[in-house]
């Protein structure tokens, strides 16, 4: 039986929508404030759950009142039995500015997300899962422990390397799908790269099985031993790009489950899901499998430039 485990962060997103992103040192008046639930881990978990019901979530929350967020996650149908509470930390908070064209800037106070440890990972029975999804808003040692345990249990592993940092060489062999954006892919190794494909091929040489680069409005590109393939996004009206990359990763994991690990079909599904995600405000403005398939049926893909 296929089942997804997402391990990662959960934050409360404090969002101000402005005409543009303020310059350094600038105060920009006239914004509209909203509060949303976010965090890359929770975003990916919700995205996966919208498409594939058998999805669980592991994260850290603080001593402050996180009951509203946890109740929300449970209402979304997520199994949250692996969420840990830490008395000596606050829950994560993200401060987000969204411009009129949908672009964004984000600052995060991670709080309890950094408390999730390899010891906590050691308490998880990975044999209950088929696919394990991670990001880098928890400690890298925790991510490394999860990748190792997941591969030992024969799980398919998916890592979104964000926020970008140099990845330890010993974890690369444990990554089946690495999903960076076109900026992050250049920052994951000690060597300096200016070309995304060259950086991806270097990671493949060091053990990563597949690199799936998200390219924003230009779609995405998978690179592996079989070569390269580009996937288009769909023509939609962009309102807010926050969480679109997380939607892609979570939906890709769900697609692997639905399509028996066919990465081509999973990437097409993830492209449609991420396209829909940008049509609404909020990091978790994701859509059901039926809605995603409805968009796919329109075949209104954007041209790759």
C-alpha cells in the first residue's frame, strides 16, 4: 500500500500584499494584511493530501498555542500523529510581502522547526510509508537521518533543497528526486555553477537519481540518466506565487503514488496543480485531484520560451 510521509516545517504566514516588493530600507504604505497557515513542510503535506488521501505529516510546534493550526491540518485529512510539541520554543512564523504581479519576498523565524531532531526521526516506523518528502527548513542532520532511514525502508525519497545550502555529499545517494528551483540548483555544491543543467549533472554524478528543476512561468525540467525533458505550466491568471513550488513537490509525490512511480505522469500532474495554486492567495490554496484533472483536460499549456 502506498502512503506518503512529509517531514518538515509549519509556520504561520503573515502576509502583506503591496503594489511591489519594497527596496532595502524602504517603507511602503498601502498594503493589505492577511494571515495564512504555511511552512514548506505543511504546504507540501496539504498539496499531497489534496490529491492522495494517504498522507501523514511530521513537524515541530512550540509552546505557544498551535491548536488552531493543528486542528486545521486534521480537518484537511492529514495524519498529524507524528507532530512533536517542544516546550522551549515558539512555533514558526513567516513574514511575506506579495507584489501585485504575484512575486514575493519571505523572511522566516523557524522556532520549533529547528527543534525536530534525528532522535525524533529515529522514532518513526518508515516501513509504513512508500514515499517520504522533505525540505530544508528543519536541521540538515534531521533531513539526513530521515533520508537514510527512508532508503533503508525502501521508500522513494523527495527533497526540496530550500532554503538552499550546500548539501553534504553523503546524503546525495539517498535522494531519488531533488526538486530545486533554477536559483537553488546553483547553490547546492561547493563548486560554483552558472548553468542549471551542469549543476544538475554534477549532482547526478554524485548519487542523486533525478533532478527536477522548477522554472516558474517556464514550467519545469527533469534531468536524469535518460536525458532531459521539459514540462509546461498552464495558462492561468497569477494572483500569488507563494507556495507554488511546494504545491509542485507535494503533488509530484502524490502523482508518483497514483501513477505507480511514473515520473513523467507525476510531473505533468504536478505542473497542473502548481498552475492552479497561483490563482488564489495563500501558501496552501491548493486544489483537488478532480480540479487538477479538469485543468489538464483543457490542454491550455503555456509555450516554453
